[in-house]
C-alpha cells in the first residue's frame, strides 16, 4: 500500500522538488498540498507547481487533521512555519518529515517535545551521501584524534538565509562527539584581524553564499605533514527531495520518536 503524503510549503523551492519526488516514487501518493494564505497557487491543482499531470489535489492554505488524507507530511520551510505546522497537528499523531534548518534551542526543544506523541524524521540533509559522510567523519575524527586541526567549509546559493548550513553543523557535531568536544564552546565561525595562534580544540567554520550552488561541504583534517579532506557536493536538489520521500515512506507506521536519516538507511 502506498504512503499518502502531504507537502507543506508546496510552492517553495524545495516544495516543488518534493512534489516531483512524490510523483516519481511508486510507493508514495500525493494527497494534500499546503501553502501560506495569500499565495497565488492556493486553490489550484498541485500539478501546476511541477508541470506534471493533473493530480486532483488542490493547494490549500489551512493545515487541519479533520478528514485529513495523509499518513506523513513533509516540511522544508522555515522554523516559524514548521513549528506552526506542529502546533496545528498537536491533537493528532500524524507523522512528519522535517528538512527545515536554522532552529534555535527552543525550537529544537519543541521538536523533541512533539516527538513524544508522533514519529518525526528530522535531518539537516536528506542525501544518502551526506548521511554516510557523517559516519565517515566520526570514524576519521576518532582515528586522527586531537593531533589534527578541523576546519569545515560549506557553500550554498545566494538565497540561503541561515549560516552555517544545518549540514555543516551536523558535520561539526559528528566530529565534536567523536573527539569528546562541546561544539557550542569549541566552534569558531570565521576569523578576522589579529586572532593569535589556533586553539587546538577549535572546530572552524567558513561559509560561502554565491550564485546557484546547491550545496558543497568539505571537512579538512590538517596534521603535521598531511591533510585529509572529506567532501560532499550536491548538484541537484532532487537528491534531497528523493531522500525525504524515502524517509516519509519509511516513517509510516513507526512508533513515536525522533529519528534521522541514519535510522531510515538502517545504519543505527
């Protein structure tokens, strides 16, 4: 039986890609599409957003669980919109896949609270390659230890509003956990002026925002006499969309809890 999927933020850059990913996945079926009130696509068939055949699913501007037709809702919007979606679903046990980044500590705490009642997949990146890279980074950090300096460089398109990217932060967290460090205190976001010698515990971050870069991430381990770089480059947003729909199909029927792509891929 196919998984009935709703897309929240259907007219957005990722929302349209998610609609395509649902249409091409034999195990998924689009049953609802949501957008903000006042968006010109509200009331139109969702197929107009991605150029496919008519699907008979109008875009609506109100999320409701009454007579809802979806098993899982997929959300790649903004923290405020995602948290509002969770509040709208609070009286149900509907599952949700979240690809939104940029949450503050309060927002992350809210996600964990909602996961008590419903299954949630929350990941900063739904690429299979990125998910595997997080495991590779942890293994590398454990093997190299404190003798190697760690620097993370990420690049995205000019429209991305948060920095560093959620993926870069996840990579930093994977390294920090493996080295027994605290990312909150050991992260350094850019340098300027007379900075002095490098603190050996620092995990550095560099951010690039330019053009139409989909997403590049490189973690550099630099020691005396050698350097190791682990890099992931995304060249098509459909990579993330397909991963998210794969996660949605996996999430159907799961017990309440907070999951990530490692669970979807069977790595944990």
